[in-house]
């Protein structure tokens, strides 16, 4: 295996940190509703930050499968969107320091990358890592946002209800990082925010707010939410307006609400021992109806009249 130390550069003038939290958000894996993307965007735009560690993207990224954007003007190339994968030092709204591992998910050398992140975590005395992203789920937008929580120690997420049983899913670098950290006795918590299947391809600020709520619950960090709340209110109003214009869409949402509520009631009656979602228990995105998908795909996000 490649030497993990060859994959990153760590600043020599590192600040003194006392058991910081590290948030983990890697682009390239599933992120329904842009839940993680929106949170990270707000962090970079609304907080001060500095990069402490930089990974070798030329080694980790397959540029032919994810080609960076270049701008051409007149007769010349004028800019190159240089991909960056790094660990950043940030501060929340109360000036509490925390770290963010962010950038494109590595295409190769996952094990070495994981070892490198663990090495950086040791050098920066990270006490807890927290990952988050959105996943499409057969849930209605008219119900409170929910999450699937997982961790390297069950007591870290004991207050969260299990939403599904044993399943197999495609792996990710972030998931492998959590798995390996658990094997080495390190704490890692992950949150998969449930995004209505019919909204998975659009930015859904309500899911981003739920991700922030989970991060705050796990870490005590106070992340910026004002812009997300304003965007969520606008998006919610637009969705309601569009749904109100179609009786067919209203019927689909109503049916989904009924099934969702029935399963919640069944779970509660079993004292939480039942898994809410099993194979075939609720409709998939396709089963919600092509009309719903097309309806929301065609809506103009700029039309808020």
C-alpha cells in the first residue's frame, strides 16, 4: 500500500487545538437534495477558514472521469478550476474552532487516503468526526425531516431510531473512513438525511438544515443557518404552490403521507423494535409516478410569483 504520508502536506505552523471536531464531506458520492453541498457552501461563505492540510489530487483523482472546468475566452485559456481536497480550520458563530475535511472523493487509493486522514487526525488531536449527506427516501415533504444515523459506537446515536435493517449499498471513501476509524477505536458519527425521492435532484434546503441540526446535536457546534432558513422558506413555498396547482400531485402526496404515517404508527406500537423501511414497504421514486417527477423537473426555480 502507498505510504499515506506521500498523499498530503501538512502545514508546519499548525495552530494549537484542543480536541477539535472534524466534519467530513466529500463530493462525488450520493447527496440527495444537495444536503451536504449546501451546508459546506455556507461554511465557506459565512465563516473564516484556513487550510491546514492539502491532499495530492493528481494521485487520488481520475481527471478523465471527472474533468475539471476550464474557461476559454477569445483565443486563450483564462482559468482552470483546480480541484482541492484538504482539511480546513474553521470557527462556528460562537468562534469555537473545528475542522472540515472537504473536496472531491478520491477515485483510487482509498485505504491509503483513510490512513492519511487518520494520521492528520492524530496530529490535530481530533476527538470526533462527523459525516453527513442526503439520501433519497420515500418520504413526503409535508412531514418533519428524518435521518438514518450510524456510528462507530452505538451509544453515540442511541437516541436515533433505526429506519432500516441490514442492506448492501455501494461503498464510499467516507464510509470506509468511518469503518476503519471504528476498527481503530476512534469515534465517528454519520447522518444520512432522508430527502423526498421526488426532490432528490433539486437543492432542498430543508435537508441541509436537518444536517446542521444533527451536527449541532453531535458536537455542540453552532453553524450558520440564516441563509439556509431563508432559502428553505422560499423553496417550501414554491413546492406548495406547485403542488396546489395539480390535483394529481396532491393525490400522490396524500397517498405517500398515509403510508408514511401508517408505518410510523406500526413502529411505535411495536415499541420501536420494528424497522420502518423494508423491501417493498413504501413506493420507490418510480412508483410515485412519472407525472410527479416530470412536474417537479419542469418547474422554474426562479419563478416565485
